[in-house]
C-alpha cells in the first residue's frame, strides 16, 4: 500500500523492517519468513522460518515497481 500511495518513506521503513526481522538482515540471501509473532516467552520474533511463495512474488513485484517509480536501482 505504501508503494501505491507513493509513500517512499513508509515503503523504506517497511522494507527495512522486513529485511531485519523476516530475512535475517539480508533479503539478497534469505527469503523472508512467513510467520511473525510472540513466542512462549512473549518476545516478538519469527515463529516459522519457511517462506510464502505468494508473498515473495508480491515483494519482488513491489521492489521492481519501486525501482521504476522512484528511479532507484537499489530496490
């Protein structure tokens, strides 16, 4: 939704959170985990490291579109 709203600041924040929390700090090397939540000790973290193919496709599309819209090849 941040991409559609052309809200680059929010897009970057969400992308950074996703990379740091779901992709072990590196989206280039790790697919994002699909399940985030509180564990038994009430700490927020990845509960299942498996990835979700549909989410991965949307993330790839969003990054390609962000690159095109904002002329930012780093995406």
